[in-house]
């Protein structure tokens, strides 16, 4: 039941565009019981598309090709697939009539280039496009199935959900893909894998994936179930993973750490304010990306300069003079100050050296101090993060959330980043 994706589009071979369609398709194909084993990105070149498909036919039962079905000169997928399969292209009068109606309704100019979208590959099942103009196709070729989908995500997703998924359900002998997901904070990838690998290796039928996300470590366990088969081994594995990782697991879904922390704040009836120096708003941006965050987030101050630290956040000038902006004393003063100035239950501060310059032997690039003040007092944490400027900033914002979650759990200080 191997499947692969061929994403067509020269734009995806540049740093300006991401192949988000493949992420959507991966999730849906796995859920349908297919093992996705390869993704290929191909530019707008007929020979390259044809060669990619010919190679795929030798190793995969399901091949999903995205993009290159539009009306422009560089939309070459139809022609390349027809050539690879040795089939003719023919104009479909029904598709052409519907296409002309769409063009007229949208007051778009009609042309040969637009109307070539009505050409279909011999023997293909047409997949109508309710959200756009280019139809998709379902082609049975020997033991393999080839699915052609339009490139725009809105069109691709709607076509896949309404038309492709019902066909896949008939094609796949598996009823479902059982899965477990965990997200872990406060630990490095090697630490997490060191704890869980001896566990998941006991289950050879389960596929384990360990990945490093932005500020968390993700664990996913997949088990393809034949009809009538249960997922008892996954349930057993899940219990063992929970026991091994404990509170380091912050969710068993794709929920973000900021959403989890926000829910904890709301349930506890607490409010938060932040003072950010080196992260300059990243922490506040993550918190407010969660819908309903106004229930618990009061605001923040981007205190980049020492004048703002003293004038708006209430850091005593002599603290800055004696200890410097990047210090435990300043982090504590910032946390206490922002809590007092904004009247929040909790004040959280971040101050550090993101680089690439500004470091010293005593205070290296990547050094970040955190402060967390609440009604019980104030705690500070020191971390040195590796990577470039953006990596330091992102890791600092993530660790601040970890620190806050740890306090909300009643565990005091946060764990390792």
C-alpha cells in the first residue's frame, strides 16, 4: 500500500514557497491506510514530470500529482502524464461547456489557454473542481492509481475531501490508521528518545517518529489496523510513554504550548503580562495567536533600551548599572515591574543577548535570563541557547512558556529547554 506524492511547480524549488499541499495530503493518506514513502518536487518541465512518474510507477501503488493543471504555458502536467502512460489527450465537451460558464460568470477572458483545461487523459475519471476551473483526474494504470489534483490549496483540499477520499476508501484494504501523538517540553530530543526508544522498540508493528518542533519535541506512533484488528498494543504503549515522560508531556494532540498555557491561566483565573527585551514581542505574539487570549493576557512592553526598562517597567537604574541588562537582577526587576505596572497575576520577563554581536566571556551570545513573578514571589532562570539570532529568540520565547507552565503546574522552576 505504498503511496507517493509528486508536487509540480518551479516555485517550490525556490526559498519563497513551501509545499503545504504535501503536508495536507500526508495526513489524509496516512488516515486512509496508505504508507507515504516518498515525496518529489519537480519543476515545470515536461521531461522531468514524465521521468518522475515513470519512476513512481515502478515502486508505488498510489501516486498523487499536484499542480500544473492550470491554463498557463507552464502548466504541463496533463501532457507529461499522458506521454508517460502512452495515452491520448482529448477535449471533453462537457467540461468545456462548464468551464465556459464559469469563465462567463466570473467575467474572465476566454482563450485557448484557458480552454485547454478541458483536455482529459484517455481513460481518466474526471474530478470536477467546484472551487476553481482546472478539473482533476483519477487514472487506473495497471496495478497503480494516479490522481491529478490542482495546485491551489483551497481547490486541492476540497477536491480531495469530496471526491478522492471516497475512492481511496474502496481501494485500501485498511479501515483506519491508529495513531498516538505527544508533545513534550522542557527536554532535548536526545533526552526524550533516550527515555522512550527502549519502550517503542518492544512494538515492531508500530512506526515511531521523533521530531524537533519549535520549542517542543513531537512523538508520533502509527499502527495500521486491518479490519477487525484492535489497537491494544497502542494503548499499552501509550500508558508506558506517559509513565516515562510524566509532566513533560503538555498535550496528546497538535495543540500548541501557548494554547495549553492559556487554558491553564483561564481555568486558574489568572492574568499575565510580559516584559521582553531580546525576544522583542515573540512571546506576546505566541500568546495572542491563541483565540480568546484576551481573557488572560493583559499586555506587554518591548523594553529593548535601558531607558524603557527603567521608565516603563520600573527597573531601578542602579540595578542596571551594577548588574547589566542581561542579569538575574534585571530579569527579576522586569518581572516584578511589569506585574505591578499592568496589574497582572503573573509577570514574565525575558532579557538576553541574541547576537550575533554583543557577547563576552562572562556573558556569551545566547545567554538569556528569565524572571517570573507572582503573589508567592519571584524566580529567575538562566539559559544559554545555541544557534543564530533567530534560533536564540525562538528558543527563549519557547522556554518562557515552559517556565510559565511549570509554575502553573505548581512545580516551581522550569526544566531544561
